[in-house]
């Protein structure tokens, strides 16, 4: 247990150092990018730092597998250089037993990433998008799916319009059983419109079988209500804006994804992308374990055997290849060309088996 604890501490130290280095580099890049994006007097250095810090978790989360393999390389190169692996083998412990502690730590870090870091990324991403949108254009457009149906907000400096629909098509441009609630800039209700359906066209929603109540300046809104066969409601929303408002699964905490997927299905949207993302996130701990095994497979030899540079390069290239294959499988799963579970779980499982075969060959072959 003492040896396992020692290897675990060394691995966590290597991971913390590599993570800290990447954190500093990414933060500097973010500050430069946000400064270039919001180059105006209204956004000062404090706002730039706020945006950079909010965007930082979403930039660090995808590179966790890269950080994991680099930490593994740093660990085993250090152990090999100090001959600690040689001493471990001489004491009767095989190389496979030396991997137990790093693999367990990778699994624990993966579970923490999914259960803690993932919700943090989702929360900060939403906050970043809201603040950056306000700084960029002064407006916000938000879509959400709840048990009561689909909710969409559009607006500008003159006021806001909240849209509620019982259902929609796959891209959110055709709504059924829809209501429009308009408010002035100070939040005073302006009007209410109910319609059988609404379709987003260029610059407006086209409502059919609509009834409009004027809530401001009317003593009896029901008496003054108007009915229309078709009615145009101005809108600056686009299909891309609606899709982006709810289409990114990474902006939803993993704890909320199952319920969100159910609401997407009930509202008529396709939830396949979210299902693939959910399963891919659940498989992340295995991906990190695969990165540890790949890194260990190429660097557990003693450095006096030579060829350390090519072996490190091969490990990094294999790590990048696994990362690429995982992303490719995710895209194929989202497009329906692979089953959801195959797209999410097959890359890390296959990588673990191949890495174990490599380690067994080098150790006992």
C-alpha cells in the first residue's frame, strides 16, 4: 500500500503541474482573444478578465485527455530516470502492478471531471454567453425546454417578447399552440397574442389563426381584442440562433441532461446529439484511463535503453489519434451513422485493450 500511495502522489503531482501550465497558457490566450473581440471603451480590463475566467473552464475541459497523457509521460519518465521502476521490478512487483495507482487516480479524476467539472463548465458557459452577447449587441435571445413546453425569448433595447409553444419542428422554426407575450423595456406588459401555429421567416414570425390582446392602454383587453387569419410579428431571430440557444449539449450539466433529453423529445426536437454527448461524458473516465495506459506503455522502460524521444513522440501521437477517433465516432453517432453506445464507448474501450496488449507484450513478451 505504501508503494501504491507513493505512485498515486507522484501521479497527482505530475497532473497538477501539467494542468497548471496549461491553465496559465490558456488564460493568457483567452485574455488576448477577449481583448481583441471587445476592443471598446465600454468593456474594461475587469470585464475582460471576467469573460476570460468564465470561458476558461470550457477551454480546459476538452483537453483533459491531453493533460492526462502528458502527466503520465512525466511520471513514468521520472520514475525510469531515477531507476525507481527498476527497483520496483527487482522487489518482485511487475510493471502491471505499478500501473494500479495511476489508473485508479485517472479513474477518480475522470469521475470528478464528469460529476463536478462538467456542471461547472455548463454554468460558466451559460454565464459567458449571456454576458458576451450583452457586451457585443446589447440583446439576448434564449430558448429553453420545460415541462410546460418550449420557451423562447427575443428582444432588444425597446423591449422583450417571450414566446411559449406546446411543440415545434426539429429546428424550432415552426411552432404549434403558440403564445407571444410582449413587454416594454421597463417590464410593463404590452400585448398578448395566441395563435394556432407560427413559422419563422426572414425578419418575422408568421402566425395563423391569431388573436391579439392589447394590455397597455386598453381598459377592456378582451373587448378590444383582434383576430387575424395571418399576423406578422417582427423578429431578428434566425434558425442558427435558435439552434445555438439549445443545441450545444456542453452547456447543460450532466445531471440535467436526462431530463432535458426527455423534454426535447416531448417538444418534438431531435435529442440524438444530446444522447451521444451524455454517453460520451459517461465514458470520459475510461478515456482518461486509456490515456494513462498508452503513456505508460511507451515510457516504462529504463532510459538507458535509448530511444526515449521517439517513444514519447509515439505515445503523444497515439494519444492524439485516440482523441481524433473519439471525436470522429461522436460526429458519426450524432449523424446517426453509428449507434449511440457504440459511438461513445467503443473508442476508449478499444484503446484500453490495445494499450494493455502493448504493455503485456513489452513487459512479459
